[in-house]
C-alpha cells in the first residue's frame, strides 16, 4: 500500500503543479488547430482584401504597360524609380493582409493557452543532446502514433480535395470557353471554396487533437497520493505540527483562564456559545473590566472554571452577543454597556448578600 501511494499517479494535478508546469512552458495546445484557424482566417481575409489589393495592383500594372509603350529614348529610363514605386505599392497592398494574419495567428494561439510569456523553454538542456534518448524517442510508440496521425491527415485532405474536384470537374472543363477575366474569377472562387472545405476539416481535426493533447497533458501531470500530501505539507504546513501548535495554544489559554476567571465577579453567557468574565472594583476601575472572553470551547472552559471557583454565571443573551465583538480582554467595557452590566452586578450582589445572610 505504501509503494502504491509513492509510485502510482492516480490524482489529478494540483493548482500548484499546473502553475509550475505552465511557468515551465508545459501546456496543452494543438499546432494543428492553430494552423487550421490561420488557414480559415487567411481565406476570409483574402475574400475581404483581394478586391482592394487587385485594384491598386491593376492600376499600377496599367500605368507600367502604358509607359513601356512610349519611346524610352524620349522620356528617359527611370527603372530605379519604377522599382521603388512598385515595391511601395506591393507593400501597401499586402501589408494589411500580413498584419491581420499576424493578429489571427496570435489570437489562435492565445485562445488555447491564454497569455503566457516564459523563457524557461529556451534554456539549454544537455539531456536533449543525448543521442540514445533521442533515438528511443524517434522510434517510440508516441512517435509512431504521431506519424500515423499525420499520414491519416494527409489522406483525409487528399480525399476532400479529390471529392471537391470531382464535384466541380464539369465546371472546370468549361472554363476555357470564358474570357480570361471571367475564367480567372471563377477559378479563384473554386480555389477559395476548396480552401474553406479544407479549413473546416482541419478545424475539426484540430479540435480533436486539442482534446487529445489536453487529455495527454492531464495524464502526464498526474500526482501520486504521496506527492499530494507532500505538497499540502509544504504549502499549508505539516498537519501534525499544526495539531501540536493548537494543543500548545489551548494549554497556554487554559492556564491564563485558570488565573483570570477565578478573580471575576460575574460571567455573562449566551449561554452555550459565548462567555464573558467581568470584574468591578470601584477603588481602582472607572468601569467593569473584561478578564476573559471566548466562544464555543473557550466559552465552555470559562464556565467550567467559574463553576469550580463559585463565580456567579448569569445568562443574558442580548448583552453577551452585543458585548462580545466590541469588548477586549484586559480593557474596561464601553459606556453604552454600563447600565446593563450594572444591573447584572446588582443582581449578583443581591444573591451574595442572601447567601451571606
């Protein structure tokens, strides 16, 4: 049983283990899902930005063709200026697409793992340079499984592509009958449609891969019962030590109560949950002083000591509840309790006189 607690990892990862793994760069994520979302984003951006990009490029190409038809000797040769201008137009046309694709890729990654910045994965690890370990990983069952899944994905992509082409085969055959601009537009739309189908399939595969990566990460980061106990001991303290500390604190409190409660004139109770020991000496005090107070176990202990030392116990529920959160041990009671406490003390003094008489 002890060996099972030490070795077998059956418990889910604790919040601390998850936080440490995240700081080390160990997270569950699917690169396939990120790539699929980027592909889908790229297709949607092309649908949105292609008219704008083609408008600028078409204007530039028309101007270049018109200028090339003129006499170079008459107008001179400005190849460097034209090249610079062409690069500016190309950057201006493709810049929004590249910038938005960067945002799409960033959001696709953050969506899976959240914001994370750590340099620990960049630290050199000499264990990764071990050729024997690398050879074993290359021919491991996990590597074989990844290779099999990659091959299956390729076959699925090919199957989707072939099915799409077969469905559009008749439309493709009649493209030569159209004008160049119309044929190019139809071809572009067929390509966009194919990419959307592929993106949809890849997103589904990516979601399945993310679920698998999540399951695998949870499995790899399981903890044994011994590890859970050790972590609790490190974070919350040793339960045995805490128990000894509580026992010692109770002992000290009991000793202090044994010294102060017998000196009290009265103990005001709730009666079960609150006890407040009061003393009144008109020669040395301006108001009754609180010698001890407590709830539950401490309240019971105060009553036991009061009974053993013949200290009167008076039940006043409203007074005990109102005084407890306000009064402090060793200090005099506030003025708003003077009348109520005076009535309790007068009642105790009458009882004492009856007993004495």
